[in-house]
C-alpha cells in the first residue's frame, strides 16, 4: 500500500517481522528433484518454525503489505518472477499482471495469488502499484519505466532489461553485493544473467584476496534467448533426430544450435567482443565499484542446453590465494552451493543447477598461469532465477527491509 507519513514511521518496526519467517516455504520444481539447500536466506528458509502472531504483529505486517505489478508475466522471466513471489517473504497484498492487447482479458494461474486477470498495460494503472517488475524489452522499459516511477506517488520499478544498466544515476544491483544502493531508489536495474551468476562467486573472493583481473568463458543455455530460443532448440533437435532434416533450421540464433556451439551472443562490437561479453565487463565494474579500467574479459558461447548458464572463471588476485580459505568463503557466502568433491564426481552442472536458487561452485584449484595469486573454478546458475527473476525479487525484499517500499 502507499503509506501516509505517520504510517511510514512504523515501517522500520514492521520490517523486523520478516525475521520470524511467518511463511515458511516448501519448494518443488517440475522435472527437478533437487531442493534448495542454502537456508541462509531468511526469505527462503525452509526450516523456520513460525511463532504465534499477536494482533500487533498482524497490524504491523499489514502496514508493510505491498501491491505488486508484473509486466511481461507470460514470458520466461515473467513467469519465474511470479513463481518467486509465491515463495518470497515479501508481503504482497495484491498481485496485478499487465500485458499487451493480445493477452489482456485472459487470466494467469499465479499460485497462491489465484487466477489473476491480465490487464492491458497502462502507465496510470501501473503507478497504482508499490513495486512493478518489468520483464519486457529494453525499448519498452525506456519508454515507460521512468513514467511509472517518477514522483513521490510513482511505483518502484525493477527492470530486467539492459535499458538502464549503464546509467550512472540508476543502481545496478545484486542484493548480496550492493543492496544498500536500493535505499530510496525508484528505478533499479537488474544485471545481465551471466554477470549476476558470476559475481555471486567473484565477490567473496574479492573481499578475501582482492581481485586483480578476471577471465571468464561462458556456456549459455538456449533459454537465455527466451522461450523462442528454447522452442528453436527443441524443434530443431526433434527434426534432426527424426530424420526430417539433416541440419536444424535457425531463426533465433545465428546458426543452428542443436548438436552445435555458437561463439556469438548479441552483436559484435568494434573491439571484437560481443555486446554480451562487454556487458560482463561493464557490469562487474559498476556493481563491485571497481575502476573503469579494471580488467575483465569474457568469451560467451551459446550451447544446446535448455536452462542454466555455466562459466569457467580464472582470477588473478592481489593477495596470495589460500585454497581452503577460498573454499570456506564460497561455502559461507549466501546464494552459493559448494559442489567441489571431484573424488566422487561432484561438481557444478546445468542438470543439477536448473530450478535452484543457489549458484553452484566447484572445480576449485590453483591457477597454473597465475600461481599463488591465481584461482580457477567452475560456476553454474539458473539464469532465469539467480540471473533474472530471483535477483529482482530479492531486490524488492531488500527495499522492503530498508524502508524503500
């Protein structure tokens, strides 16, 4: 709800109630038997036993209830945002879904929120919400995000596109790293999925050993191109296996993806890197507060998997690296699941990371290139969750906690 001045003074008190875990979560995913192992998030802690709520607790919680809008809820990321909201500690009083004229008038199954009607998108209607998630194109965000968020009575906007990521006046946020940047903000940019996944592992190392340079190679799933990308992979694979075609057709990707890898994601830049690769460089610097010339290099490759991005990361550090200290830092960091037992063939894979909130980290070893000041490891994360929807919802939770919602 939109708060009066008096009510807003009680917000800090009401946010304390989130620590008691009134809505414990049980998670399950279709075709995925793994469960969330990391219980360090109060937001997604599956082991909390709720205490009895007093009337005062209830009144304080209702003060903090928010109306949430999702634009683009029929797309791959939008669907995951709604699913994450179902599991979130964010106290949602009402969920509103906005779409185009093609979907307006239909309904969407929104889990605990029931069947939610799809409203035709309208700036004035979106401004009635407390927070609006944009899971749409950059062009749409550029046209409407500021209109939704401007003024004291505007909604907080969390944008999943690249439209505002490089605007120096707009926070680019991974809550575990720079969540304090959300305080008082009206428009927040969500990072590129590859960046968000990689930084979950890089930041603990930076705090411990101080990064000097980062070299990354990514192996990105078809769903990074949205539902059309997944459809093209599935249909193309079926056509080749059935003998219907020798080589799959391609419309979404530069070349056929089934039984192939494509070292080309987004447009090539003048320096020979693709824009996807440069996003990693630009965004790592901005989110971690690193200098504009801090060396980060990435090669991004599309691979024929449906979901979860994989990354090989090599770092050189200012301080000598202690392998066990690095492993402990990964193990203790929120949002990371250590998968580093090569003797038992346990390491990160898309198959195990799909549908998981945590980023898997493993294959941890001293670099043969950088020696005592180098580390190499492998990271896998579900780019629709940690790289998009989950990060966006965690941003909203952070803002609720710090009084910005």
